[in-house]
C-alpha cells in the first residue's frame, strides 16, 4: 500500500494522536508499532536517535510494508535535507523536525511527502505555510505558550493546523484543553508508551492506552 501525502495527513488528523517512539531493539520496535496500530494509531513517528538509527528504520519499514501495509511509519528529529532524503529512500511516509528547515521542506515537496516542521512562533508558522507544510509541529508544546498560544494563533490564522509535541498528556483534561484550543493532532511519547510497559513487554497495555487516547479524542470532538 502506497501512502501518499493526503492519506497520511488524513490518517494523522483522524487518529488525533501521533505516537512518538524510539528503541534500539528491532523486535521491541515492531511490537510497539503494531500495538499502536491495533489501538487505532496507524501513523507513528519513529525518532532518529543516534548512530545506525537509519539502518534500523529501513529494516522496520521493509518488514512492516510486507506484514502490516496499513502502518504509516514516519521519522522524527530530522534537521537536514540529506538525512531526510536518506529516510525517504528507506520508506519514510512523513518527516518531522524539531525546527523549521526550508531545505527539508523542499526535499519532501519534491517527493510529495508530508513534512511537519517544529515551530515556536507565528513567524515560523507563516514560513512553514509558505513552504507548503499542511501541519506544523508546535515544539516544545508546553514551553512556547501551550494551548493559549494555539488559541491566539487561530484567531488571525484560522487555516493553521497545529500538532504540539511536549505537554499533551493522554488524559481527558489535557485532551479537552489542547483540542479545545484548536489543534488537529498531538504527538505523545513516554506518557503514551511508558518505559515500564516497554521494559515489561506489555504490548496489550500499550494497545489499550492508545485505544483509550484515540477514543477520548474522538469523544471530545463529537461533543465540541
């Protein structure tokens, strides 16, 4: 299954939560990714951490394209165009950066792949729009103004689609605060995929937590 830019954007907005995850062990990675997908979050951000992360990602993407073709595997923590190109060649379906990198946007646009740049100001969000980014990553979410910042941006720029990472928790109060401010999705890492669950191999627990979070977002949207 070929996931194009539009289907990736739609999937991410629909599930509302982007699980953010890295582990050096490929078996652990596959178990976590499959648990997230079973829980209703098929678009998952694997983070580019350390040496040989690109080789690990390539192995995971190749395996999942055969066994779980509905999984949409993207890569995060990409800060230069060369790295983006290498991950795109290994099957990355979207690219996420902690900062706004125009050269990465160009590489992704050339390949018609979604790029979510990290933005911390209205100026950066405007630049990201100019570069063709559909969804901007607010990063670090809680530190650059939180839900109040999102609400303020949506006033003069209501077309903005914001996905914060950092500060959004998988509980109803946090979901109501952030999604009530106007975000379209949220990146969640260790609060969603806890270290304890990973260490103990509690894949069913991770699936349940993801399922609960996806359901809580859907329930909030239905009420809003």
